[in-house]
C-alpha cells in the first residue's frame, strides 16, 4: 500500500521516495493524497505527488472499491453523494463513514482532489487555455475550477501554469500528449501482446510498439495512441473533437493498461505458488488488462464463446464493417467506430453472417445493455454481476467471468481447458482464447481457489505464459 507523508511544520505532503528530509517528529502519514489535502497540506514542489494517482489499499471493503471506481468514472462530477449511495444501495451517511474511516476523506473531497490533480497535470503538460483545462478536468465552471485549485494547491491555475518546469511541456506533431504515470514496473511488451491478440479489427491496432484505437465522444470520432514513455509513465496522444471531459477519457485509457494498479498485494500472495509464482517472476510488472468499452469486451466474449478466436475475430470484423460508423482517413487499419448496444440490438445479425445461436445471444446481450446502462459499469459485486450477465439468454458463466476480468474484478477467473482442447482438436485449441489456463480440474473443484482473491491476476499470467509458449 502506498502511503503519503506530510510535514507538519510547513504544511506539505510528499509521495514515497521524495528527497526531502524532515525530522521524524514533524511527519504524519496519510493513506491517500486527498486525505492530506483535507487536513490542510499542499503538494510538495519537489516530488509533485499529484502526478501519480493514489492507489486504494487492497484491504479496504469491496463496497468502497466500487464507490471509488464510480467516482473515477464521473459519478460526482454532476451527481451527489446521495445518488452515489443509492447506486450502491447504502445511505450517504454510511458511505461517508466508510470513506472517512479507510481513506480519510469524504467522497466529494476525493472527487475534487482527482479533478484538481488532473487539471494540474494538464497545466504542466499541455498548452491548453486555462478555461479548456477546467472543463477537460470535469469542473462545472471556471469559478469552481479556480476555487478548488486554490484550496488544493494554494495557487491559481495561471500561477501554476507559470511555475511549470521547462521539461514538463510535451510538444507533439498533432494531438494532445499527456503522461500516464504508473508505479514501476509495468510490462509493456506483455500488455501489448495480450491486447494485440484481442484487438477489434478496424477499431484497435497494435503495431510497432504503439496501441491505437478509435473512440466515440457524443457520436463524434476520436483517435487515441499510447506508447512507452519513460520508466514511470506511458505517453497518450489524443486526437479528439473537443476537450470537455478529457479527464474521463484519460482515466478510461489508464484502465486499459492498469496504470493505477497496485501489484504488490497480489504478487506477495502468489509469489510462492508453484504454478503462478514462476510466471510472475518471468513477467514482472504484468497487469490485468482493462478495457475502453465494456460492451466491446462483452461482444468479443460472446463471439469467442461459440467458436475459436481466429474465426471469432473474422466475425467481429464483419460486424464492425457492417454496422459500425465509418471513420475515413486513418492509418494502421483503423476504419470504424465500434457499434453501440442499441445499434447491435437493431441490426440484422444473421445478415452479417453470424450463425443463428450466436446472433440470438448477441442480440439478447445488446438489448440488455441498451436497457440497463449500469449492467457493465462495474458497480455491482462480482457475484451479482455474474448473476445479471448469465441471466441473458445464451451467455455462459465462463463468458461472464471473461467479461468481468477485463472490467477490473480482482477475483474473476474464466476457465477454458485448452490443453485438452488441443489434444482433441476442438475449436478452443487455437491460439488466443482468453483464459488459456490449460488447467485440469477434479470434479467439483473450484477453479483457482488457491489464488483467491487475486484470480484475475493469476489468470492473466497463465494466459500470457500459454500464449508465449504457443507463439514461440
């Protein structure tokens, strides 16, 4: 767990590893930077703790983790703590009590801190006008932006822009470039291999060490490019139709690569496991890949449920080409936006070339997602999520687990016995099925029970090892 120290005599908080050397009796410890800010401390000018998102400790209640995830997705940008509590089926008072007990801040204070930290990064890294930075960071008005930046950083946005260091500004030929900071290590090659194997044709591309994809913002097309930056950050180059709400674009991109993940608890728990331990040692810094669009992941999982991945990719490409919105003029094989749930639900899926059973399951899934926009938002506990998704006609539990893994559920664990499938020559034998565990389980044995509650982390290492062996 990352802790932040604060120097009482000067009112400054620092992240671990800062070169400042205050007396021990003048230092207090906080579990999150927002907690230090709530107690009146400002960010250190040397280590700049606002540049790295504060991870949430692994031992906090699951309800709190889901609440933080919803806040990161923008639940409190225009909503209230009462609405957030209702979404999580708890009272606002209980929600505030949980946040104060485990993080030292209220939900509103955490949301304000995240917006302010993102704005400070934009002021450092980009040349966007100050007013554009305000709306890109999720603030409702420039007045609110100015007030909160003074509360958090003790300076106005203009003063903060004038203080940035010469090396901060990221100059790029087109697009807005930002750093995606992470706590090292991050295994970039292994992540690219995983994502490249599962890239949606026409929508995603992994070439020459760069991940690219098209995105839709209120129906308008944008382009994202992510590449290796330095030892503690990736670089995001965004080509967007507008900058309002940029904070949520950056957060979603960060989830794809797990930049905010705290690997230490999972690695410590599984390091001595006879099967997973050596895999962790072989690929240090491998994170559980997330997803830009939850519905995309769900569609891919349903298609892979019925056939081998190479054939499923072909059907996915045909679906995107037939009903996705074209985006002309792009390179690297990017041609379309991924269709929405409503578009898929209304399409003639058999006319696209899908078999009847696949088309029926996919249409049922799209209808469920179109009717309930919280189905894939990650706000439900894993057991509830699996129950809700498998309630869709035709969706298997393994497919639901596969979706859950990419949505950030730590204990998700899809199981496909590819070792047996290869022996029998069945469709699951081809390279790239998501689970890739090759496990042979005794009847009645729970898959990966020894790896709870980090089964998603274990499954990712198993999949990466299996894919490496098959492509060696």
